[in-house]
C-alpha cells in the first residue's frame, strides 16, 4: 500500500513552476496595491505643484496592479484545471489498480463523489488562492504602513486582526464536524439520486412508492446535507463577521478616544482611517476565503481516507495472457466469507473442490443465495480465496502477478454485467496484418458476423470497434456482451444466468448451438443456470447448496428434451470456424 500524497504535494506536483509564478504575480499585485494606498495618502497632504510625480507613480502602480492580477488569475485558472485533471487521474488510477473486492466496498456513490464534488472542492481552492495571496499581501502591507505611521495605531490594528483570527479558530473545529457529516450525507444523496434512474420503472408504476421515496429517503438525504452545511458554514461566517466588525471598533476608538492622546492631527488621523477602510475589503475577502480552504482540506481528507487504504495490485502480466496452452483451472479447498443482505453473520462459501478443463462445459446450479456468483468470481480471479488455493494448469496462484495472469485467461458475462460502447481491448487481437486500419476492419468483420449469428444484425452494427447503439432490451444487451467476450479469445468463459433474459427460441439457440460451439473451440465453459431442461448440453452439473458442493455429474435423460431443429447454418459453426480462419 503506497502512502497517499498530501494536498501540498499534489498542488506542487501537478503545477511545477507554474504555482510559484502565480504566487509571485499575486504577491506583486498585492504589493502594488499597498503602494497605491500609500501614494493616495501622501497625495492628500502634498502641495498641488508636486502632484505630477505622484500622479505618474500612481499610474505606474495602477498598471502594475492590473497586469499582476490578470497574470495571477490566468495562471491560477490554468492551475485549477491542471490539478483537477491530475487529481482525477490519480483517483481513477488508484481505483483501477485496486482489487475488485475493495472496489465493491467503496461503492458507486462514494466513487462518484470522489470524482465529482470532492475533487471540485479541492480544485476550487486554486480559484480562491490568488485572492488569498493578494489580499493577504495587502493586509500585511497595510499593517506595515500603519506601523510606519504610528506604532500605537499598528498595535490597535494588530489586536483587531488577531481577535478575528481567534474567533475563526474557535468555531472552525465545530464547523468541520458539520461539514464532514454533510460530506457523508452527500454520498448517500448521490446513491439515492441514482435510484431515480435505476428504479424508474418501479417508481413510475407505483405512485405511493414514488411519493414515499421522494418524501422519505430522498428528502432525508437532501435535508441532512442542507442542515449540516448550513450549520457548518454559518459558524464560520459568523466568526468571520465578528472579526471584520472589530475593525470598525478600532477605527471608532482611534477617531473618538485615542486620537488626541496620540497627538495625531486631523491629516494623520485621516491617513489612519483611509488605510483602515482600504484594508477592510481585502481583510474581509481574506477571511471569507478561509472556509474554502477548510472545505478543500475536508474534501481532500475524504479522498485520502477512501483511496489511501486501497491496496494496489502491483503485478503486471503479459497483455496477451499466458501463452502456454490452457489445460485446467482448479479450486482446491477454497473458502471465502462475505455478508449477505438481511443477515448479521458472515456466510462462508466452501471449502470448494472444483476443476474446469479445456473443452468442457460445466453447469453450476443452486438456489438463490447459495454462492454461485461468488464462486464464479473466485474462479476467474476477481476474489482471492481466504483459504485454499487456485491452480492454473497445475501451478498455484501465489502472488499479484500470478493473479493477474490468472485473470487474463478468463472472461465472463455476469448477471449485473456492464456493456461498454466499444470493444475495448479487443482490437489488440485483430491486428495480425500489422496495420491498424486492417486490424480494425478485421475486428469489425468478426464482430458483425457474430452479431448476425446472434440475430442482432438488423439492430446493431460494429464500426471502428464501436457498437452503433446500446439502446436494446436486457436480453439483446447480453448478446452484445457475449460478442465482446467471444472476441477476447480467452480460454475460460463464465456465463452467469446469461439465458435468463432471452426469449424461448433464442434460449434454445444458446444451449444447442452457442454453448457447444464454445466447447468445440476448446474453451472451458462455466454456465450458471436454472434451465434444467438443457443440462444435457453440459459435460457435468455441479450443485451448490449453502456454500458447499453437494453433487457432481447429475445425469438428465435426453428423451425428456424437446425436439430441436438447428438453423440452416448453425451459429456455433460460425463461432467455431472464426478462430480457425484467423489461425
């Protein structure tokens, strides 16, 4: 596990020398602003015949302020987007390199918040930073100028600034608690907003459910975010307002109480007042920017707390996987524990003894919650077993590099599959002619032939490795996922309830043509299914009951199966011969 970089390191690493240039420009702009107020104050007591030189100085300083502020803002805008992109790349890279089980633990809602609100809060810090630097320079410069005019007045101003800072620090700790709680509820809100789309059919079909969702879980999350952020930011801004108001108290004390004892004449007193009034706006801007630093720090801490503990799989396997012929994938005494919905204790899968050999079709059956999908994830290397061992061609999977090599031998279409809009990664297997264009053309041709055999040629085409549409039924989308899996040319393929969403006619095509064709290619095929009428299409049937394998080799009589007539050109033939033509 690598240490997560600090916010300071992220800013400097992403910006290089750009951040230094931007800060220098901000400091120069602030210093020029202080020079302007000093020039104005001096001009108020300068004879008219001496104002020309001061006027030229004033113009030069005004131009310097304009140029420096413009340069600082442009540089910080660029930094903002650079840091935002760098942070998102870092988070995405960290998530992609993490084990599958840890990604499940993080969850979609937290992951979206990481790449959305949290990173935006950190990047927005760079929008506020130039104003913080310039305003801070102005405030310090004005204090220095007050010390030059009168050390007594400087002390009064210093007391006001310190008092405002103390008010801010006293409220910050409590406000941070509210803002952290707001961040946690924001993750919940993201998930519940997602339910509007994921559960759109169910919500539209049931008005009471829709109203209960809107007024219950959704409203709860919205109100919790609003309440916690309101309380947290209110505490911060209240302390900032009290701090800035102290300056008016100092001005009043100087003008009405201590001006005469200090021996200041009206011109000097007006100079003090001018500097105070000029310093008020930068000080208020400076104090108002402090909550942004607070929000950025909390957001970055949430990013670090989520992605920092993630393990990073350092092992790298050859992109083409293990080049040795695949023979067998086996689980020996494998166990895995996890929590199921509605249960307090952990469910234990195993110990499992199971092998899957090349050119073999195994049906995995069992009731809901028996652990079939979890077993499939162990088989393809998404989960690492807690006990026991996984053997690939008789060799145990021992480290991260072995696990990566193991996964590169497998492909799967799970019941909760995700369908990408293009055949990502498949193009690397299609470039036998050496030219990129020829490789893409070959990939498109292979994909479109498979689409035709899966009866989707009238709905979808593949061009430049991308599907023309994914707006299909769930069963048709599963066919597209199968096309992508077949084009990967992996020796092990897992199909998790693949036929569950297919119509009866195509379900027969799947079991009578596609599955035998995959076996004919020499693939090891694991089919998770409840369609017992087609179990005779497999070589073995494995029954999983409450996390244990109870039976193997269940026989089903073929005479009970309905008569099946294959198409004129079976889909299995097209799939089986495709690899032969490529060879």
